[in-house]
């Protein structure tokens, strides 16, 4: 199982995550943290993204196959910017 990182336009993370989970066999997720905030003596739970602008994808595909997947399925999506690639990836 490999994890890949997608760089997306802010506020498009959930939409792209939902698209990947609904229409592909990959599992996309956006890590969140729950913060407790106190306002007017009321304790509120608020979720905040750990990495705004990024979507993480778990996949069984190798690096080259996942690049091809992004070219065919994700580049046409509004809000997708690019796949984050490391120098020693290949």
C-alpha cells in the first residue's frame, strides 16, 4: 500500500476526496484535528485540517501507474493542481 499526496486549491479538498472515494478504487483522506474552543462559557469542538490544500491517497498502484491515473482522472477536475513528487521517487 502506497500513500500519495495531491496538491489542490484551498477549499477543494473535500470535493476531490469525495470524487476519488466515490469513483475510483483508491482511498482518499484529509487529516483533521479536533480542537476544543471556549466561547461565552460554552465548550465547542471544531475540526481543522492539518494540511490545508493537500489530499492524501492510499493506493496499491506503483508510482508510475499512479502518475498515469492522475493524468487521466484528476487533471480534468477543477481544483486539482498537481501530484507532489519527491526527487528519489523513481
